[in-house]
């Protein structure tokens, strides 16, 4: 286990856990943590020993979102632009690596913290986890989280969640694909089971599934099926080669 920039990195059985470790600030995403997370996710994607990445938070929750104390001190346009770009790169990071990324959410996941969880391939939440985008309560437009929540929930649900700034439990969520555990269940064991299962599959096949899912989400049906045809052919030929080698 190593520690760097308020981020714990733990490796076990091909699973790399990245644990946000600023409990005194509710794991808020300040500049140092944003940079460390982005770099560490990319490094996990490039490390052949890593098969699955898990994002989690220490203490009472996952992450309270952007560090408001830090952002309140930003008055220069260039600094604000750089800060926004770093946050964007973090929200893009889970989708840019071929390894599956699982968010383990307990306690709370708010604003950019919740957006980060939704940017992962799987987001597992305890039923009583507190979720939401409270930026409007602080007179802030949650601009960077809009694309991700619209893709996940659709424009009508996204507008309701973002414009009202409500905090809701995972059990009350209307976000497709969000894994909500039964009441009283801890997210950690479920995430560990999912990570172990994914780590047991061939890395290149899991990567191919992830690439296809991400591609299909970003293009129209015809282009997605064009890509799927090509992958189907490549997989059949690969399987045929393996069969011949085994004979």
C-alpha cells in the first residue's frame, strides 16, 4: 500500500483500490487530489498487473465533490479555466482506460464526487447513501457534471436533479444502471465480489467489452453495429486460432 496526495493505493489480486483519503474535508476534490486521481487512474490502465480498478472513499462517505474552499479563492480567469480542465480530465479518466472501474459508494457522493462515481463502468451504492448535486444551493451551475448525468439519466431526470439541488438516497434514485444494494447492505463486499469476478476474466475480452459499450454509447445505432460486426469477426478468428493451437 502506498500514499500520495491524499490518495491511498492498495493492490490485491489484480484489483487496485484507489481510496480518497481526506476525511477531514469529506474527501473533497481539491487540485492535488484531482491531479493524483487522474494520474493514478491512467497509471492503473497502463499497468499489466492491474485487471480492475475500484474507487472508494475513507471515513463517512465517498466524496463531497469539488473543494468549495479552494474554488472560492479563484478569481483569475486563467486559473479558473485550468481548474475546470483538470476536473474535466478526472471525469473522463475512468472511461479512457481499458480496465473496468467500479465506484464503491457509501455515506455520501455529492456534486463532482457523484459525477465521478457515475463516470465509472459500475457504480455500487449502499441503499442509504446520500446522493445529489447541491451546487445550485451554493449559486453554482454544475456545468461539468451535466453531460455525464444526462447520458446516465436522460434530460428530464437530469434537469430535475441538477436544477433543484436535492439530496436523495440511493434507494430513491431514478438513475438507470446505478446498482443500489438492499437496505442495510455494505457496498464494500459487493464491490469486492464484482471486482474478483471481473479480474477472473481474460483482460483483453473485458477491455473489448468496455470499448464496445463506450463506443455504442457515443454513436448512433448503425455505427455501433458496424463496429460490433468487426469485433465479432475478429473474435471468431481469434477463437479459431486458439482452437487450432489446442488440437
